[in-house]
């Protein structure tokens, strides 16, 4: 992983290594992430390495996806090089707080997270949707009556579906997403309920079935995470996202990767 540490001199670098706690605290107190990024000529962005269609390795082993489109646009706007840093759900907030990365992609808002990081604009839709073949008319929760529906057991999708479905709905619960998808594709169930990240993969590949999103059960958009008190960087990121939204670039990425037009309402918490 690349660790960017902005130091004023080589002496400061030695002090940083020798007195990590005091040196880091002093640096953090005086930091201006946007100025550091500009000076370094690189922005380090934390992304999940295996999270299609938002970010995953392509044939040439470079990361591609919706998140990568947005991260690259931000880097281009700042006129710096993009350096994607692979993170996990467990280490990504510590990486941000330790300044190993400048930004985090695909961060859902929560009051708990707001205690330790800040949130820039919502840029990516994340929602739980009912998906079914184009030939089957399903427009709302009441249309789930008497339908068989595949869902991943014990997930937020399961909870949302259970709350919404009429008593006559036949909810079939499976232990993983592959089983949910296979049940739907094979005709074992008429519908499936998944997040739009999983759904995009099905929409892209099933030309015969022609699956489509029927309606949404829950919306929770993804934000860009950054450290607190970085107002200049936050404004730069927000301005870049607003421009992508206005000029259609976010919609183009949504259609390319999520296989559906971008609905701006899906960027509202």
C-alpha cells in the first residue's frame, strides 16, 4: 500500500519516525489534505478490490467500475494522479484516519461513522430492489401477493422483503447470493430481491429472461468518506460530483456499470 505523509523537511521525517505519536498528532492538527494532495501530485483513494460493479479487477488487472470512474474524475478535476488503494470493510476507516488514504469510496452514512469521519456528497445509488422478468407485471408491494421470491437469508434484503410482502407471498430464503440468483434464473422463483450491486450483474447477462427492476424496497446511497475538518477537500469533491451529475457523467457510469439510468432521487439519504 502507498502511504503518503507530507513532511516539511528530512529532519521532520526522522522525528516522525522516532516520535510517531507526537509527530502524527502535530501533523494532523495542521494538515490541509487538499494542499497535501496538490503538492504530492497524487490522491490516494480507498476502494474495495472485489466489489463489482463498483470496483473490481479487469482483464489487465487494473481496477474498473462505477467507483473507479468517479475517483478518476475527482483526480482529473484536481489535476493529480489517481492511486487506488485496496481496503477492506475492517481496515478502511483506520486507513483514512491514519492518512494512508485521502478518500474512501462506497461509504454508507451512519450516525456511528459520523463520529469518526466526514461525508462528502452521495454519488452512487445503493438500494434493495425487486427484480423480475419483463413479462411479469409487478409495480408495487401489493403485487408480491402469491409470487415466489428468492432472497438471501438473514440480510437487510430479507428484513425489507419480509416487512413489505403480503402474507400470501412465497418467500424462499437461501444461504448466499449465488443461490438466490440461480433460483431466479432457473425459474424456481418468479422474483428475487437483491441490492443493486448484485442485481446489475444479473441484468447485464440474462438476455433471454430480460430481467428488470420492478420497484425499490429501501434506498441508502453511497457517500465519499474523508477525514473531519477537511473543508477544502470536501468542497472540491462535492463540486466534482455536482458537475458529474449535471453533465451526465454519473448517469453514463450508472448505465455502463449498474445497467440502469441514474435516478437522482436515489442519491438522497
